[in-house]
C-alpha cells in the first residue's frame, strides 16, 4: 500500500452520509462545528461561505471545498440576512435531500467518520477550509465522480446507498489530490510530500517496511539523494525529520494494535523493536504512558463507538 492508503486504513475512514441541498430565493443558514472531515460541491447557482475570523468566500457552480475539523460556518446567498438553522431543514429519517424555497442553488455534500485515536494524522496537516475552484485544472477529475454521485443520491435503485458511500470515499481522495496539486509538494504536510517523487518513495518505504532498521543514509540512498539534502527536504516537506516520522508512525500502529488487544511483545517485534523494554521506552516517550497502561486510560474517550457512528451518520452532511 502507498502511505495515504496506509493512513486511511488505520483511520478506518468511511463515508457517513451524502446529502443534496436545494435552495431558492434569498436564504442564509448556519451550521455548527463538528470534529469531522467533510466535502461539498456547488452543482448549480452560487452562494457564500463564512467561517470564523475570515472574509466570506464566494462559491460558484463547479467549486468544491473541504472542511477539516470543521468550524461553525454560514452558507448564504444573501449576506445581510440573519441565518436560520440549517440542520433543521433535513428530514434525516426519510430523505437525503433538503429543500428550501426552490432549486436555483444546489449543493452536494458528504462527511466521514473515522477512528478518532489517530485522527490527528489527517486533521492536523489540513487547514480548516480548502477550496478547489472549478477553474482549476486539478478539479476536472472530480466532475465525473460528482455526476455519478448526484445520480445515485437521487436514485431509488437497489444498492444506491452503498454506491454513494463508496463514491464519496473516492471523491475524498480525488479532492485531496486536487488540493495537493494546487498547493505544491510543500503545502500539505506529509500528504503533500507524497506528491514529491523522492519524498513519496521514502514515505512508502517506511510504511511498507516499518520494522526495518532504517537510517537516514539508507533512505537517502534509496531515493538518490545525499544524506544532508534528503534530511533537509524531508523535514521541510513533512514537518519532522525522517526518523522522527518513522517513530511516530510506529507508535500510531502500536496504539491501534493495543486497542485491538494485541500482546505487547508481538507489537514490539512487528514494528521493529528487539525487546519489550525498548518498545516500552519509545512508546512512553511518544504517548506519555507505558503500553500496558495506555489503552485503558484512552478507551472510551477517543474511539468512535457504534452508537456514536450512528449519531454522526444521522447528522452529517454540509449541515453537520
């Protein structure tokens, strides 16, 4: 697997629900903050999005935006209006489309649930608001997926819900690719680094052979760079030195294994430690607790439970 697939697998990231919002006349709606990852696309018309501390952004047909760890925001086509409650427009038990006075403006949206223990891997490297304008070359690939997704949301055919969930996951990856293409290799943390041929190889090597005794010299040689040039470029692209990144990734895998009840000795061997004590020291340095004490303290606080997943799915969209 490549590194992004690796992280998405660890996060167990899944589409919660896709929705369609149709509005006409003058309107303004507010939506609450939610610790989630979302996307929305303007299929028709135009409106404005306002987030705390920023000037309003005009959104036109074909524009797509992502919200990471979404703050509260307002969608409106009339910025002078007092916004109403956007959540209340959706009949969550019976429909995926909400109507508000017409259909001059149409938005398609979705949100995602994931294993929150590792959520910072993704949310910490992304800004709260990412706009991919329709005019950007990178957005062209989104259009085909969006057309199919819109048809499936309105479909009554069997399996429509399953198809929309899978398409939303595809769209998320496509949107992240488009955002990275706009920002360049240094604009999105380790996600941006994946687009750099040499840094992407280094990341994939560490993910693919996590137990290997990697050195900076070995990684630099593998990508055809000098040690010093590689170390500097990796830190500038990813935000941390190569071996620090490897350490953190190993500990993310270890936390997930502890959550699943794997024995400490087995985890230590699988991620490259010769002894439980060496692994325990590294884990405590990164996570603040010894492995055998970590998960009981964290359990119930950081994992999305089945009931929580249902609640998120029942209220997630552009409006969540």
